[in-house]
C-alpha cells in the first residue's frame, strides 16, 4: 500500500499516475483550503483529487468538473452577492451533498468516502483530519483565508506570514494514522509545501506519525531550479524565510521525510540536501500528460519496493 499526501492541482497528477500503476493507493488530503461559502462547505483539494481519479477533472483549469456551466454563480452575482469563487453547477452537487451530510452529523471522512463511491473512485481519499483547519495568509491588507488571498485577491498582496488556524487542536483520524503506519511507503506529492503540505504538518498528530515513519517518507520537490512549476509557492516560502529551491523544500520537510526526489537539472543541490540528513534521488519530475504522470509514479513505486 502507498499513501500519498496531497494538495490540489500539482498533486492530482501524481495521484492519478500512482493510481494507474498500483491498486492500493490512499490519498491523504489537505483541508486547510476548505471554506464555507453560501452556507456550503467547499473542500477544493479533496474535490480536485476526487474529480481527478473519477476522470471528471477539468484538465485545463486544474479544478472543477470538465464541461461544467456557471449559471448558479452568475445568478449570485446578478443578485449582488460576492461571486469571486467560481462554483460550477455540477460541482455544486458535491458541496450541497457534503453540507447536508455534515448537518446530519456525518464526518468529513465518511462523507468523502461516500462521494468517492458515488463517483466510482476505487482509491481511498481521506481528509487529513475531521476537524476544521484554516490556512490564514497575513498581508499588509490584513489576515485572510487562503482562498481569499489566492482567488479573490489574485495572490497580489505581499505575504508576511502563513498560519494554520485550528491545527494545534486538530487530530488526525484513525484512518489517516492507520494509512501512515501500514503503508510500505508514503509519498509527499509535488505540492505547495507551505499551503498544501504545511497544514497537514501543523497537525501535531500527523507530524508525530510522519516523524516516526520518516524513513519511508519520500517527498517530490514542487520546485525545479529557482521556482515552482506553477502557483504561489515562492511567495509563501519567502514569507517563512525558506530559500525557493529544492534545498528550501528540504529544510521544510527534513524532520518528516527521509528522501527528496529532485529534478536531474538540480543535482548540484544534492550535497546541501544530504547535509540536512535526507537522501536525494534525481529523475525527471516534471509530469507532462498521462505518460509523464505514470512515468514518475512508476519510478516512485519502484523506489517504494526497495
Ligand atoms: P494547489 O493546491 O493548487 O496549490 O496545488 P498543489 O499544492 O497540489 O500543487 C502546487 C505545486 O505543485 C506547485 O508548487 C507546483 O510547482 C507543483 N507542481 C505542479 N506540477 C508539477 C509537476 O509536474 N512536477 C513537479 N515536480 N511539481 C509540480
């Protein structure tokens, strides 16, 4: 069994690749970007992974359902409501179902399991915790929810800090603890280290389990050369005083991951990363198309059998 720690758009590529080469995949998903909107509980990373594995994901956007329409959000806008977070009409069904089930006192883990089953996903998708954790971005304009910073404000304000509200008292679920303990290998997908993996590492119980499992934890760098493949990782890493490089990623992960997989073109960084006590592997870590996803997944699954 392989467990993958996953965020959203970058992670789904590797999760899909792994699902194509191995039957027993468990994705443990970030919940720090979850948000209440219009009375609905929206879980962007969980949904990206679910839609990716269900073959529903809009590949171009990297989120939402392919071919979805946006009548609901346009009507909200027409009614003068805030409409900065584009919820698709089909996508809405997921959030309505989830919120109704939360109201009936089901846990997010149970609800996620039910949704994956309804969508025909064979892999296990687990929220890192059933408790609410919220990634908060501090800026000169004030502190705001990650989605407000990223979607509403287009990641424009300077970032002075990143914190995880609720993480201290959040607990990993039994299923997450079991997945970490019973997996042959744990792979940290190439994800935004601060905003996708960070909220999971901020949950003391998750961190403790990963520290114990460190030797079987392999992280894939989301940074190639001096920058991320996509997204705002550089801004968050700078705010935490981390160098925007595979070595900076290594510094953030060193206590919870025994190995870091970096791009061949970054092999000159290996020495610095090894000094942090991590093993280094180099390969092509840019996933282009399904082939690229499967290739990296196969490489990692091979490492997993070592
Ligand atoms: P988010 O929730 O949408 O921010 O998505 P993730 O956190 O899962 O992924 C974003 C990170 O994945 C970014 O920092 C990207 O640099 C990285 N990323 C995206 N595609 C690739 C890829 O093909 N290879 C690698 N190594 N990193 C990638």
